[in-house]
C-alpha cells in the first residue's frame, strides 16, 4: 500500500506498507522507476500520510503516529537517515486529543519550515525547530525548489509569501 510519493525530475521516492510488515517501507528510484532501491526507515516511523520533497536529498514526512511516536520527520541525505522533529503540539503550542489530526500540510522556503497542524499554521527556522504561530493563515503549500509559499488567509484570500515569510 502506497502511503506517500514524491518526485523531483527522474528521482522518485515511495513510502508504503507491505502486507507482511507493520512498519513503513521506503523505495528510491533514480531512473524514473526503472530500478528501485529498498532503504530502511526507523521502526517508529509509521502511519505516514504524506511526503514533501524539498530537493534531491531533503524531504519531510508527516504521519498520524500515536503512542508517543514522532509525527514529523526529515531526511537530508537522500533517505538514508531520518530525524524526528518536534511538532507545534509537541512544543506545547497546541493541545491535541488522541484522535485529533497531526501535521496536515508542509511548506518550505529558504531556511523556513511551515506546517499546518490541526488547522493552525506555524513557522520555524529549519534548525533549530522552534515553532511560532502564523496568525491569519488557513493553509500553505510550496513547490520543491520553490521561491514562494502559497497561502490561503483566514478570509479565504490567496497570498504569496517570500523567503522572509512576508
């Protein structure tokens, strides 16, 4: 079962679950799917919802993980290593119940990471992760290697943010 896919040029990444496995499987193709490499991911990376590819080597993955498992991950080496990142709720900016949604959208621009978690939008520098609310925004999106973040304001007007989140 495919949980998330991301492509940049001919490089395709797929996260999914095999019927015989409880954990995620990660497959990488550098030739548009002609050949595939199976790359190990952390056992606690489960219930993946989507992937946001930033570059040929960097991506973010969001999951609906529960039971103390991380819900946001980053790789900067092509998927060989995955680092868990704290979400806004894990930094106590939101109080979530067990069944509430986790990270729903991810956007990146420059050194900024923007997420929507349980309907609220937050921004942080990529390193270190210290979330702050972005008031007035309902949704965010960005393209790989992009120069802008596309946003929807609370009043449902489109907005375009630059690398300084203005």
